[in-house]
C-alpha cells in the first residue's frame, strides 16, 4: 500500500517542540534522578555553566543554588544578561555571547543551546537579569513565553537569576539527590579556586584546586605527597595509592569529562614517557600507571566534545592557532614533572619502588596469565560460561550505552535471563556456586581462579579499562541470604582488582520483584512488602499472590518485563568518604570483635506475620528470604 507524500507531509517544528520531542539530543538520557548523569542534573549544569563562565571572565565571586522539592533556583553575581536580549537568550536557538571568543574565550556552556533546553524541558522557567539596580524578568512554560515583565528598579547587585521546574510529562516522576548535586558543585569549586558556591545554605569553596580534589577523594593514604603542578591553561595533581587500576579525574574548561578524551590520552602517554626518561628505564606502561590517582584540568579555546553533554573531549588542538592537545600537555608534563622529581628525591625513590613492585608482580604471574588466556579462549569457544550478545564492542568508543552483561548464579536463573534477554545488546555470564572471597589476595588469583579468569576475559579488562566490552555490568542474584552473599563477593572482587569499574559507574544490582499480585483483569509486580500491600488494596479482595523465591522461578515471558527498557538497577557507588581498604577489611576480612559487635548492634529481628486464614491463591512464602536484609552496595 502506497503512502501519500505531499507538501503536507513536510513538518517544521518550533525550537521548543523539537527539544521536547528529542530531549536526548540536547541533554542525553532522561532518568528519574537516581543516577548522576540523569537529565535533571544536566539542566542544573547548563545553567550553572553560564555562571561559571562569568566567574572565569572575572565577574562575580559567588553562586547561590537552592533546590526546593522539584524547583531549582540559581543566582549568580556576574554582569547580568544584556536586558534587551533576555528573551532571545532564553528562547532563540543559536543566540548567545559565546560566539564572541573575545568575551568568552574558553567557555564551558554550549553555543546558544544549553539554557534553551532547560527552558523547553521545564514546566515553568523564570529568568531575571539585574544590571545597575534595574531588573528585567521573563517567564516561560514549556518554552513558550507567558510573561514579559517591565523593567523595575530594586537596587540589587548585578547578576542573573534562573528558576525552573523540570517537566514531569517529559521526565516522569523524579527527585533530586543532594549527593549528586554536591559532587557537581565540589568539582566546580576545585576548578575555580576561591569561587564560593552555596547549596541550600551549605557553602563550598576550594583554595588549592586539584590538590584539594585528590586529598578529598583518595581512598587511604597516598604513597607519596601529591605532586601538584600548575601552568597557563593547565593544572595537574598526581600520586599513587595501593589499589589496582588507574583512577583519573579529568576536566576541560571546568567541565567534568567523565569519559576522558584527547587530554586524558595525552596525559597517560606523556606520564609514561616522562617517567621512562627520568629513570632511564623502559618500564612497561602498566607498571608505571598501576595504582595511579590523578586529576588533570585544561582550558581549550572553542572545545569540541563528542557528545551534547560534554563528557568526552574530542579536540585535537588547544585552539584555532594553538598547539595540539598532545603537544601542549606533553611539553608541560615533561618539563614540570621532570623538574619536580629532580627536586624531590624522596618522592622519586618511592615512585621507583612502586613501579618495581608492580613489575615484579606482573612478571611473577606472566606464565599463569598465558595459561589462563588459553583456558579462557577454550571456554569461550565452547560457550560454557558466557552467552554473548550479537553485537561485539571492541573499544570504549564503539561500546553502546545499552550494552549489558548480566552475572547470574546457577543454571535456572541464567536460563531464564538468557531466554528473556535482548540478544543484540544483552549478554549473560553464569557463575557456578559462590565465588571466592578475594580480599587480601593478589592479582595472581584472578588468573588461577577459573570463575574470575573467565569473567575478566568476558569483560576484556585485563590490559585496559578502555577495552570494557559492556557499558553495564549487572549482578543478578536471588534476593535471599545466599544471593546477597554472592553480591558482596563479586563487589569485593571488583573493588579489590578493578575499582575504576565502580568509580566509572559501570556496576549495578538488578532489582527483581518479590511478589506477583493479580486478578483476572490485572497483574502487578511488587518489589517490597509495602508495594504488595498497596497492590492488594488496589486489586480488591482475594487476589492471587505469588512470592518469587528465586530468579529461576520467574518464567522467561515474565522476565522480559524486568530486564527491558524499564528494568530497575541500583548503581554500586563509591563516595569520597568511602575508604576501600577499610570497607573490605571490615566486611570481608577475618572475623573481628568490631564486626561481631556491629552485627549484634544492627541485627533486626522481625516477627513472622501469621494470617489466621491464608490468602486464597497465594503460593508458599519463603519467610527467611523475605525477612532477610543486607547492604549489597557497600556505599556510604
């Protein structure tokens, strides 16, 4: 059947309609506020970025942020938007001062897009400009102007005020998490020393930039005092810890580039080259960088990012007439780091000893690694542990956001997920029994233990985290005591040997329903006893109630509902207050009086609720599993 194609088929969307129809093009994913890169936080960032740009140009020393339920208010004390262009700045695409590089030479905000996206995606949006004691105000709803207030005199300090409420018809039910906003604010202050940002009355300020960042985020004491180097348009802080892996915080023009980019690649390569030349030894790069904790900030003119949300720098040059990013960072590190090590011989000696220890361990397990690789290849050929997805991802650049590896326990659970999954993007790795507790063990165990060797091979993270084949690693275990224990053992493994996988927020816990409540007309899935009670009330008397004792009891047809686009994932997170070694020693080390006291003091005993008459149609309930509680995320 042919479809009519005429002038009427051609549609032109207004700017706000396009943003509301395709929000992902402007702010990335939507989300409900449960993760730090959800869209509601990007909206805050887009407004604050403009205020940061004012500060970077020497205007305004304070930014006030208030989040009251779902409404965000942001006030800076810069020059204030030119009032005759206030409405245009908020509602006309490709309108802004950042096209003039003389005014905003190394800005953060997008050229004329960011604040328009905030406007279009908010059910209410108010913007005010205060200049020389005169205020101009405009109010919008879903990007449409509803009020253009006259100029008024109030004598207040210069600056810009923006207040918005994200639109729930776009984002769905959402809530702001103070923790994520505070992390964003801290990063702003590290990159803009002496800038004061208040959040709901709490004040944040940094006097020492990236030195403060590393000091506040280190897990345990560094091996040597933090090396803090500063120059024009670049700042670097470097040290080594005791954990495996590499940990980086990277920024461009004050923007936290969580996915790195050309500046991080240049730093990693240059750091290795400088260390080799200083010690006159051709060390393996992995021996030099293992356990490194570093932060790097650069200011680039007209930066090019690989995504709208600016999480990865794509610029190859520092500016239209500047050197390459690689050359600029290379020259700086070579000169400043080399000079520092010559002047601080004690630090140089500690660093050398760390490199030699890493080299010794690597060589000690080189033979085991070769055997382990062959074992992993054979296992892969026979598909014993990994049921891969159809699309293969060979690099971080090619890895799709939705690519997922489920780690399951037992054949029944892995079978259900395997039959239910999207074979294009979802893979399944099946565990056999409980994994080994790896706390206190060396990386040698990763290759000697079949389960962990094959898991590492499936993830492709042996040589470099950039090779990670799946964007999300999801632990899918039963919601009982054994399932909780397996979760903790797997989290211990990743914390011990691949902590950056957690820091980069790739690890999650799958939440599956505990109950199914249904009648002839409707089926509800409940993730807690409280949800079950609400479902019973909604469906009326005598619904059929099923308690799922394990993942294997959920049929593949039902499982599709729980691992699709709306699947519930709890991120495993580390905060700046989490000391990895202290956490692992307390929870996963040998039994100690302190841990015994903790268990006794936090033991929750629940009385079994015995119904006088069982609910018709309900299946057997695993009381022990239902009443068991455990903290599976090891987060503060």
